[in-house]
C-alpha cells in the first residue's frame, strides 16, 4: 500500500518485544521471524481469509440460515436461532486457551476445527438430499450454527495469536489491509454463485434456476470440500516458539493473573464492552434486516439473498483497503469509531430507504462488519503475546452473549415489528460510540510494558 511508518526509540522488553509508543502509531519490529517468513504468514493469513470468504454464504452463520429456516415455515424467532446458538458457543475458546496455551498447539487448533466444520456442513447437505422432515432439517441447521460457533471461536482466537506471534506490529496494518481488502472480493464471487442458485435473474447474468430446497443442498454441499482445503493453508503458517513455555504448575496462577489484567486494565475491559455493544447492535440485527427485504422489495428474501451478500462483501472489500490504510496513518481507537459509525449509517439507511435502494444497507452494514477485525486488533495490541489468545477468548465470551441479542431482536420483531428492532439496534450503537470516544486511549499498549 506504500505507506511509511514513523519510528522512534522505544522501551524494549525481552519477553514481550516492544511496547507501542504513546506518540507513535506503530511499534518497532517485535517478531523474531525473518522478513520472508513473516511475508509467508501474511500470505497464508490472506489466503486463509480469501477461501473462508468464498464460502461465506455458509461459513457466515446468519442470512442463509435464517432464510432457509423461514422457507421451512419457521417464525422469525426460530429463524434467528442459528445465529444465536453460534454466539452462545463461541465461549469455548476460553477453555481451550486455559488448558492448551502452548504455542506448539496453534496449528492443530487451526486444523481440527476446520475438519469439524466441513463435516457438519456436509451433514446439512445430506439431510436435505435425503428429504428429511422440516423439523429434522431445522434441527440440523441450528446444529450447524452451534458447531460453527464452537469451531470458529477456537479458529479465530488462534489465528489472532498466530498473527501476533508471526507478524510484527509494524506490518499488521498492511496485513489487515491486504487481507480484508482482497478477501471480501472472494465473498462476492461466492455471493454471485449463491444468487445463481437462488434466482432466475442474478447479477452475473446466469442462473441454474434451482428450486427449493435443491438450491440450499448445492450451496452446503459445495462449501464442505472448500472448508477441508482450508486445512492445507492452516498447516502452512510459520509459528515462532518461545524458549520458555508455561508449566502445568504455573497455569492456575497465570489464568488468575490474566483474568485480573483483563477485567482491571481499561483498554481491555472497555474495549471488550464496546465490542459486545457493537456486535449486538451492528451484527445481531443483520438477520432481521435480511428478512425485512421481503416487505420492502415485495418479493421473497431468498430471491435477493445473493445480491444482499454481494453488496455486503463488495463494500467490505473497498472498506477493507481503506481501513487498513487508515490504521497505518492513525491509531487503533480511530478504527473502532470509524467502523461503528459505518454501522450507524447502515441502520439509518435501513430505517429511511425503501425500494431497491434498500439493498444498499447490506453494503454499509457489511463494511461496518469490519469492526470484527479492528476490535480484536485493539485487544491484541493491548495484550502481551502470552495473553493474546486468552484475551481473545474472553472477548469471545462476551461475544457469545450476543446470541441473546439475536433472540431479543427476533422477539421484538414478532411482537412489535422489525422497525422496532432496528431502532433498538441503533440505540445500542450510539451508546457504544459515546463510551469508546470518552473512555478508550487512542494507542493502547500491554499493561506490563508500562
């Protein structure tokens, strides 16, 4: 991206690398790997996300699952359940981070969840192919959300530790810009493929014209082998191993110390609360926004679902490049406020625009979804290397509570209408913006480096 980094002498700690300067947006090179090895990790990180985005219609639990359950005759509350259970079970990484903290476990913790995700995705396709009852398929789809919640929780917290250990802080802005600028373009390809399965007049100008439920069958069946392919990329990371690893006798002390730091250090706990609020107001509402397309467009939600996903990830691609550049020029706090503001604009669009222009809301909300990159980056920057995965796991625990927001939005929608749920989401986002603007420091550093 051609951006330059300004450097100044920093206080260096042998065990954790350099701390971030209060006057400097970037830290010194704090990764022991060679530049070529770091470049390989950036390539693997970007390649992983490109393929993960390609299967986004299935790997992103939400829109596809909600519309499938709605097409099976379920209520809005049931249609929101896959997203809800997905969130509830993302707390599993805490247990994994506590009892498998060793860096040598990072690669297995990437590979095995991917195998499980591929298996459950294939199982949904099999249930549809066997023409099992609607109640059985509904159960399988909700189970799919649960398994992906557990697996993605472990997978994503592990990926952040790999990035923290395998790529220097000074290169992270470029890594995120490339990854989340190019990656969503693959999601656009996946969305066009989904649109070809679901509608007769898709954006791409071609259509398979498959009827329900064969369209969902092909979608899930195609995603399963691609998830297996992700294991090859996951096994290709170069992870530097520390000389000293925590022993079993010290684990309880380290766990308690990590918990104390997380809940008493302002950048960590307020950053996590902000993440919870933004996740609740800006992401948990997505299913209702999709279901509302039927009322706004006068057609079934499924017929425009590929377009929704295309706009969601197309905008995310452009935003990814811009936000990566912005991080190199500003600070981590700016990224939190920027992504949240984009979500606020998206909800304003949902509440005020009708007709085909309503679909632009998916683009704005999709761009704002990159909060899911920059909140973890803020937490990682605030964490020592030995605590990155544990702190990400605690972040996932708060994220798991977002599942209740999905259910609450569904209940609000069933009782008072979807517009009421949109106003609720907007209020949550505004509270989060005020909290972060007032309380969070612009350039956090690990507590033990001060």
